[in-house]
C-alpha cells in the first residue's frame, strides 16, 4: 500500500518534470533554431484528480500556462539542478542569457525562476502574449487571491518581473507531502498558534457573556451557508470583528481557543511586539504580511492587548502622530476587508479608538467572576482525587477572595508545589491562603478578609 502510494507520487512528478522540460525545450528550440517548431505554445497537461496536485488544478480550472507557471515555481523544491541542466545544453560554453531570467539563491545553487523566466518561456518576444502572461501576477488573479504564488519584491528601480517566482510554503508542503504544516512564529509571520485542552464546561462566565460568545460560534459554523444559500455575497461585509474586554485572567484567550477548537479552526495570537515598528511604514508592512498569509485560511486572528496598536488616534502635532494615525487607519481597512474572524482583546475598552468600536460585530465584556462563578472555577481546576484539609471551606474562600480563573490556577499551582515539597497527604489551608496572598500582591490589592 505504502509502496504503491510512493510509486504513484513518483509517476506524477515524472509527468511534472516532462511537462516543464517540454515547455522549456519548446521555447529554446524556437530561439536557437534547433528544430522547426511552430508558435502553437506548450501542450495541454492533465492527470487524474485522485491526487492533491491534480485536484487543485481541476478545482481551480487552471490553464496550461497557469499549470506551467505553478510547476516552474515547484521545480527548485523538487530538483535544484533541473532547470540548469535543461538550459545548459543550449549554452555549452556558458555565457549570459538575460532573456531567460532566473537568479541564484544565497544557499540554493540552481536557477530560481523569476517572472522574466515565465514571460520568456510562455511568450518569447511576443509583446501581446507577454502582457497577457503578466496578468497571472496581478492582485485579482487566483494565484494572488489564494496566496498560491507571487513574485518576490525587487530593489527600487528594478523591473517587477525580475522578482523570484515564489511558491507559498504551505502549497509547497501540500503538493510535496499532502498536508500543510502550521506556520511558525517569525519575522514574516508575527503570530503563534495557540490551543487548549480545556472544554466549554471549563469556561465559567455569566449567561449574558456566554450567549454572546454563542453568536460568534454560530457565525463560524453557518456564515458560509448564509452567503451561498441566501446569496448575500457583496451585501454584507466579509468577516466578523469582535472586541473582548475585561480584567486580565477572565477567560478572553481561553474563549478564543475554544472557539477554534469547536469549529475546527486554527487560532493565531498576534505578537504585537513583532508588528509595531518605530520605522515609518514598517508596521503597515508587517500587518500586510500577516493578513496576506491569513487570507482564505479560515483562521481566527487573536490580537491580545490590542490597545497597544488599536489605541485612540491623537491630534496631529508632529510627523510621528501623523504616521501613527496612518497605521491605525491602515489596520482598520485590513480588518474590515478580512473575510475571517478577528478578535481584539483588551483590559481597557476605553483605550480602543472609537472608529474601531463602531465597526465591531460584537463587543463582549468579560467580568470578574462572582462568588458562585468562583466556586465553580475552584471545582473545575482542583485536580480530581486531591484531598483537601478539613479546614478548607471552598464556599467561604469563594465568597471572601475576589479571584479570576487565572488567579485560581496560580493559587492551585503554588499550593500543589508546596504540598509535594513538604510531602503532605492533603492540600492545607495555610498554603492556599499564601497563594491567594501572592496573587493579591501581584495586583496591588489588600486582603480584607484574611483569616
């Protein structure tokens, strides 16, 4: 079974090699007068839809030229010396071949195709055909809309088409391994995948907040059906924008994770320290990379401590204020155009610019838990089978000490470590109260009901 699958993949990529080789040879034979070829172009290409690559081509109805461009971008990942080998036969003495395009990488020693390579191989010197091929790299083309492939940025003043032909890493993974690996936190993707092992029953909130969260879950599950069946495309704004606000530790991040878990979506927390830059234009560039990567992915984007970038715009006193306001405006545009769920979380709702709050689909307050919620949190987070000292009265502790879910977890962690270190058979009240005291000190609060 495994051998059969491997043989099938090998057969597919042999077809890919053959197709790309034919495309390159077709153009070179014409220009080098090796054979009497016509200008009919590259032949049609097709193989069954029982493979991921074939299915992608069929579902997106790619033309032969688009398939060739896709395969050409895949070549350096499959066979580093493939393009060099084919072209080298026509240049036995070496030398420059500027029409072909292509560049060398820092580590990759083969030819990396560029936009110029695509134009040359598909259109030669035919200006009308070249302009037609350039359209494959425009923003409204499938390749850009689905973030499949693109031309790398070039230095100022250099032709756009001299940029490297880049196949998105996710599609490289998909076509070579059959699955997409999760993007990792880096300078080009300032976000990290977050998950939870908890369940909805572990989220302790008041009924009003839970009902509002249920509305988000409903959007995630049924929005696509609403747009298709009710034909509301273009009539309602894409995406869903939500503001979570409330004190730290009240469940904002946990809620985002649970929404992802129960709707089978990845949740990425944006690292704003990697987004915001003191250099003019860099913040917008970082945000652009993020939203471009997230387009058409069904991800949930979670901006924690969002007031650091979504804060109120100021009166323009100097150039810094001007560009800071531009960043906020740009961010507003990208969020409104994004077709997925964007969650902004803040501890201080008043710090968020009013131009944002008017555009949220929902604004949800996460309040500090009351005595009943705190008792449920203690029950949820205390491990099953852990014995409590008889002096511990959870109803009394829940009533007397105003703690969030995060505080309670920290208290249990502290008391648990003390229990293990001192080899006690049960968790004692003294350790519990010390843990509570530590949490109060961290937040600058006084214990009014110390026992």
